[in-house]
C-alpha cells in the first residue's frame, strides 16, 4: 500500500495525517473492485490464504453480500462519489432478487445495518439519486430487518440502525420507530455502568463495546439530531473512552482479547466517534495518535496482502483468531475505523499535534469496576496488560477466560498461558467478580468438572504482579499448575519481550513452559490450599530481579471458631515505594482487602478501597 511520506511535525509519534487515512481508504476500495460481480451486487473475495479456501458458515452468497455491505460503508466514510456510483448499481441489482432475504438471526441482518448506515450517511450522494423504483425495492428489502429477531447481543442494534434510516426516508415510520425503541430498550439490561456494556447476557466484555454497543446508538442519536438521546448515549461513550484509551500499547497495538479480532483497526471507531459527537475525554491530538497508531500497527504487519486485500487474521492470515462466522469479507468490518473521515480536514482532530497515549505517559495500574478488570501499563516499554477477573463468554473461550491478556501476547494452548490447572483441568468457568481496588482485582471460578473452586487475586505495581490462588474442593494431593505470560515471536512491536514466573508459596516445583517455567504444587489435607507466585511481562532490557522489587509474606491463620478451617493472610510490600497491602483468604469469605500505604489491613467486614462493601459480595463457601 502506497502512503504519503510521514509528517513528523504534526504527527511526531506515528507520522500519519488525514492524507494517510485517505490514501489507505482509497487503496482498500481500489483493491476490492476487481472482485465485484458483473452487476456489482456481490463482492466475492478469494479467501485463498488457507488450504481449501474459506467460507463462513452462512455460505458464499451471504459472504458476497457481506463484501458489498462492508466495503460500501468504507466508501460512505470516504464520501467517494465515483465509488458510490458503483455501489448504487450494485444496490439496484441486489434488491432485484440477488441478495438473500433478511431472516431471523441471519447474517443478512448484520449486513443490512451496514447498508442502511451507509445510505443514511450519504443520502444526498447515493439514495436521493436513485430512481423511485430502486428506492422502493431497497426499502422493502431493508424492511424485513425491522421485524427479524436478532441474537440477544449487539445484534439488537441492527434493526435499530435500519429503522433509523427507513424512518428518515419515510418508509414504514411506525414499524421503524418500533424497531428503534425495541432495540434500544433491550440493550439497557446489558449496561453495567461506567460506560461498559456486556455483549448480551452474562459478562462478555470485549471490543463490541466500542464498535457496536456504543457506535450504533450514538450514531443514531447524532444522525437523528436528538439531543436528549445523544446526551444519554454520548455520556456513556465519554465514560467508556476514559478506560478504552488505555487498551492501546505504545506501538499502536490494541489489546489482544475477545472475539472478532480480525476486524483489527475497527478498534479505532469509538475514538473517532467521540471526536465526531463531542463526547470524549480525550484531547484531539491523543485521539488521532491512538487511532493512527492502530492503523499503522496493522498496515506494517501484513494485514493487507500483495493484492491489497485485508486478510483473515490479526497480523497476516491466521485461522486461530477466527470464528465460524468469519468469511473472506469479514475483515472489512475494519471499515468502521475510517469513521474519522466524516470529520472535515479543518477539524482539530486532524490539525492538532499528536499527543502521547496513556501507555506512553507513565506507569499505571487502573482498576475498572464494571468489567472487574485491572489494567497495568508501563511507559518504559509501552506494554499494556489486562488482568481479567470479570469477563467470560457463554462458553469456555481462551480469548475471554484467561487470567491476563496483553498487547504483545496471545492465548496459547498446551500448557495454557495465564492459567491455573487443577488435576489437569484448566477450564475457568462461572467467573464471579470479587471486586477491584487500587492495584488489585479478585474473582472466583469453578473448574469444568464442578468439583473444585479457585479464588484468585492479583496485586500489581509497575510491571510486577503478585498472583495468588486459593484452591478448594480438590482431593488432597491433587496437582496444581500455575502458568504466566508466554511472549509470542512477532506479536509485539519490538519483539524483545520476556516473561518470568517465580514461585513464592505452595508451588514447590517447576515445569518447562513456552514462557520459561511454570509452578507446580499439590493441594493439602485441609479444605483449601493457597498458591502464590510472582509474574512479570516486560520488554525492558535489564530489569531488577523480582525479589528486589516486592516482598510477599504468607501466614496461615489458625481456624479458631471458623468451622471451615484455617485461613491465609497475604501481605504484599512494594520495596521501591514502601506501599503495602494485606489480604485474607478464607473458605468462608473468599478474599478481601484494602489497599493503601504502609500497613493498611483487610479483614472480614471492612469496606474495599473503591467504597463498596466487601462483606457480603465476597462471601464464598467451600463446596
């Protein structure tokens, strides 16, 4: 892909300006054109990066519609009139029986939303230039989305998006309004506060927060010129972006967590959306730095093949990050990343000088209460790490259920990274958040067998982590294995990352793992056994030894009147700052603690440092 020379004056960190975004959009649009059918209604990309090719589980026809819809959205953000004329021809043909019908929980419902959004954004350039017959047939085809039943997740917003467009052009206004109201009402049950949604029932926190759950309602409110609705959804977006900006490493990499990672720089969409609507806590120069950093990160790592097509994968082609719904055109969901082109060249997001992102400004350990995550970043190497104590998918998925993720690693298989394996079972299911506070996060989960439970705590400062796991319900003598980070070759920007895991308590042996070593121990004869290790992921060339940075003391507390047996006190002292935190693990109350400076303690009945009561929500009984 040919891009303009870097502009180090306006963009000292990425070199990218609006001209680079325009050139990237133009190149992507030019590259897909040879794959359009003669009538331009379908775009069939080869999908030949894998042996035998690749189709989604929806089939070739649906995949072709996906190719049309997602690249149309790119043309809409680019406002390319020449390209839009071609897509107008495809629309006329598609609604004459070429495109599949929109049915309940069908992929065409997804693509109808992209088509409707593109038509709404470019109405004077595309829709208003169509003849009446084409407009009527297109509205009729889209109209099926108003009553189609979506999957209970971000799909609820596809009828909203279609309804918003159809209402704006006067087609079935009552049905359109009903679809809008129904979808917006349904997503309310998944809003958990602080700018965070779960993607449907349960606790699935991922990038769908930004590129779907915020994107569609905010854009609808903005396009409808509804100040009250925009204040509601824009306020949530503003809150979300304060956390979201921290998910990008200094090299531009978004955190490698969750599904649909092949959408790549679609991760930039909510950043631009905040600037577009004025609902953002970020400076314009920071917004562009984060967005341009992500685009540059992927373009420099084989996201685009020699034909100019986006590949299925994270960097280059990679089936390990795909889902069954991923077809050859799926990566073009990344078109949402070009939303910033809706902002005119004179907007300050394009004219301001780039500013450093959060991962570059200084070390930080940030507790996110809504998803029960702990974010840990270090400015010396620009790495971002996420400690997951609150997110899981409806089924076991290593991209949701690992204890930690980062901008330079990915989940591994055998042995699994960032996991606790009890008796050969590493599946982490039924995750229950136990709270977050200053520098810590905790949760409990059950193993897939249901016979054992693990209460887990992470305490972090700088690049150092203290990880503690209380295992209960397992037979005495059951082997427990604890693993840490596994740096992947070529995953990050510099490739100099290394990982460490140092056993501290309960882990009496080690075993080889791709990241170095893992710790191993066995459960004792009591109702619960505590295992503690130090961990670190860093790209610093010569970091201090872990034991020179943190002191960890574990004390077994006699049972006394506690019929469930003895508990454990964990004391963590950071040697450089002198700050100290104390926690107590018990078979009755799980783990609770208060973070502070120089000897603040945590005991049953206290209040956690974020102000929430710890007594009831942290209760856990042995099974």
